[in-house]
């Protein structure tokens, strides 16, 4: 067991040589001139370097004897299976990339992808990057409204979608949302439709011949079958945009997080390799969806960058039955399994019997992501899925960070419920509002009597504060699309850093994560949760403001305030406080109407759990709703400082 702390210290003392060495494991069309440049508030990595994620994810493996190795295995809900070797995947990607070119998509153009979890989703993503187009994947569960606003914001020239898709017992007629979203779209010139089911074809056919339509129409299969299987991979600057992914923030509309080709690939390649001890025979299963960052970084790109096999299951954890995941692990001999605490907690309810029927001995490492994993779920996961001994890699990171930031390694000592320490090259800390570190010092714990004074559970635990990152890391977001102001305000202006004596080149770097955390005496990080108005429902990120505006869009609603409440399975649930317009009577009917309204505006993941009609909301004198007070009251906690409260 190497000494983690000293290796880590070295990596953050010399981040440029550390990440420069990692980057040399990948291929570059042109080497970089400088590893890192930091000019407030932007960090740029591998300046002057030229590469392409696809060059490393596909082309590289065709050169080094991996061509006939499986890159991707897809299992459908209805027992179909598709397998692609690196050579085959490259051919499919090339055909699609040529298809994009044939309709006029060029380097830098934006392409929206609104597909379910099918191979075409991944082929489309890789196809975009191959020619230097920028993809923006929009989660298939988002509503027409949510789809529309993202397409408009990103100015997508093309949209890739499906006619419909199976989802558990239901069939989702996703093309209906597409039609709605494209109604008077000025940006989308072409749509490419993948046929996933035999349903809802008429709808597509009708749209394809609609004389009023302002886009060209292509069935995926028609477009792709005509294309050549060879397509050269575009040479990209390290800091060219690879993709834009929308995520919720605490204010306003979701923001488009931008990731690069160069730094991003280096960060995600290495974090998976080390944290999941990747070897050439691994079959990695991330249960995420490409609609979220996990689906980008660790379902698709990093497994391929590492030359291993990624496994994708189309369905949900409980369809066709609650044993499906364990059945698939046995059948496909999954070696590394990565899922979310909310899924673990919901499967815990069914007990251990459904698991015992299957041979899970192929598993070597388990992972967790999306929200804090409670010790009970951690222990259950290790005991029942991890044959009581497998390491659990609890990975803390964000859409913005692109890569794992705080997580254990397979050989480090775990404390269930803690995400261990910052990864190599990541300089994380917990600070107060002035940027002063709250990490406990060793001397504090060795003070006489200190350990007796503290309770066992909080033994030598530092104070709770803001989780920040104090040096740039390679997969960090480049910017917020179309909104550099928001980028600066959200991540770099929340904490005014206390001037340190040590004037290194990063002294003004303090990335604000939006999470609260504590550090214990051993340097372990304990993530508490968000400290802003972002709510995490089943690991999905939703903004209070975004939910409130969905409520207020109903003409019967005057005002709305939304909070997250702790939930045993989902992590958090959504509660809304609603003030109705004068003369509108509260009723259960109206609650149903408002619930539907939110589902229509955002999607089923935003379904409110509780709606309460109220007369008044706590506000500041300047009229801002104090959600903190609503939350404290709801949870029976002390209300705290009310000096700014109006009434
Ligand atoms: C937020 C980011 C990272 C991919 C999926 C979510 C929470 C994420 C953990 C973890 C505690 C976690 C944080 C973070 N979070 N992973 N292992 N332990 N909290 O990405 O949608 O951008 O959400 O998820 O609150 O800020 P995201």
C-alpha cells in the first residue's frame, strides 16, 4: 500500500508535471506547449496541444491490437443484445459522422441529442466529436418545454431523436415532444430519427411530409446506410469545445456546462483507471444515462479511453423484474459496477433473496455516485453485492468538475459514509465564508482531553463549511455557455479568499462547489449536501427556482417556493408552498393539475411530492423568498437568523 498522503501532496505541489505525465499516456496530434495557464477565472490546459477524444477512444485502439475487442455491449429491455468491437463501433461512428457531414454539419456546429439509452445515443455522441461538432445531450425524460429551451439556448443545428422507446411497461412516444419543441424553432435545420419501436411511426411520417415544417427530415437508418465506413478524425485544439451539458443551478434556467477535448479526456481517463483499478479485461457497467455527466464521462468516454468494454442496459432497475441487475451482472460477467445510492436504497427494500440466486463473483469493485451514501446503504451494498469484501468507491464530483474529485482508491482504508480524500492532483478543502480552512489540525485532537470531550460520532470532526477546490484540475468546465458572467459569479465570487502569505500562481483560485462538507482528523471528507437552492432527487439535480417557475406558469398560481426534504430512498423529495391568486379555491384537483404542470414543464423527474397551499411566504425586506426558513420550519429545526425577515 503506497502512502496515499505523500503521493497526493506531491501531485498537488506539482500539478503541471503530474497531469503532464498522465497526458502522455494518450495520443496527441501535436504536443502541448504549456500544461496549464490560469487567468482568473479561466484555467486552460495543454495549451497548443491538438487531439480529439475520439482519437483516443477509438482510433488509438485500432492501432494497438484492440480492434477486435468488445467496446460496447448493449442489452435491451426485451432481451435483445448488441455487441460492438472497437472496429465495429468505429465503423458505425464513422458512418454516422459522414452522415452528419452530408447534411452540412461542420466543426463547431451544435447538435442536440434527445435519445433513450440505445447504442445510437453513444454512436451519435462519438460521431459528433469525431468531426469536431459539439454535442448537447438532453435527457430523454425531459419534457417538450425543457427540450425546447435547451435546443434554443445551445442553438442546435441538428437534432437526433427517436420515434418512441420502451420504458418499463410503458412506451414513451418521444417524438411527440420533439414535434412540440420544434414548432417554431429557428435553429434546427435537420432532424435524424432513430426507429426504436414499431409504434408512433405515423406521427413521424406525418411530420416528415408536413409542408409547414422548417427542418429537413431523415430516418437514421436511411442516412447512415449510404455512408462510407471511413471518416477521418478532426484535429481539435485541446481547449476546443467537445460538448455542452445542461445542469440546474440555484437560480434561473439550467446552465450549459462546457467541456473540452484535451483536459477533459486526461482527467476522466486517469480517474477511472486509478480509482477502479482498470485492467484490460474489465467489463464496466455504469447504470447512469448519457443525459447526465456520469453517462458522458464514465459510461462512454472513459471506458473507451481505457480500452475496456462498457456495458449498457436500456431498462430501469426494476424491469422486467427486481432481479434484472443481478441477472445481468451474472450473464455478462460484469467486473466493475457503478450506481447511485438511491438505486441501492430502493433495491434494499426487496431484501437479500433476489440477489442470492445469482453468481456475482465476477465483480471486483463497486462504485457509488450522485449523493452522499449513508452508512447503512454502504454496508448493505458491500455485504450483498460486494461479497462482504469488495471496495466501495464513493465518488464525489459534479457536472462541472467532469471527473471524480474526492474518492477512495481500492487499496485505501474506507469509512462508510465518507468519500475519503481528494484524488491525486485535486486540492480540495472545507472553508468558512472568508475562505479560511476548517480542516482540523492534528494538534487539536492531541490537545489533552479533546477526544473525551467529543462524542464518538463526531470525534475529531472539523466544522462544517463550504467545499472548495483550490487549484485547477484538467477536466474542469471551460465556461458556462453564453453566460460567462454566471460562470464567474457561481464558481469564483461566492467566497472572498483570505489572502495567504504563500503567493503561488493559484492564490486567487477558489472554485465554489455549492456543497457543504466536513473534514475529520484523518483528513477524510464527509459530504453533507448542497448549500444552495439545488435539490437532489434520486441523484438528479433540480433548481428550486426552475421548479418554482414551472408552478408559476399556471395562471392560478401567484407565488411558489420549493424546498428539498430528506427522503429515505430518493435522498431528497420536493415540497412546494403555493400562494394562489385571489379567488382561486385550493383543492386536491388543483394539486393534481399543478403536479401535471410541473411534469409538463420539466419532466417526470421533477414530479412534486407534496404541495401545500399557504397564505404567505417568508421573505426578506427586498422580497426574496427565504427558503431556508421554510425548510427549517418543515423539518422542525431552529429557524436561525431572521434579522432580514420582513414579516
Ligand atoms: C452534486 C453534483 C457527479 C455525477 C452525478 C451528479 C452531489 C455527487 C456525490 C457523492 C455526496 C455527491 C453533490 C454535487 N454528489 N456525488 N459521492 N457524495 N454527494 O452530478 O448532477 O452535477 O450533481 O451531486 O451535491 O454537488 P451533478
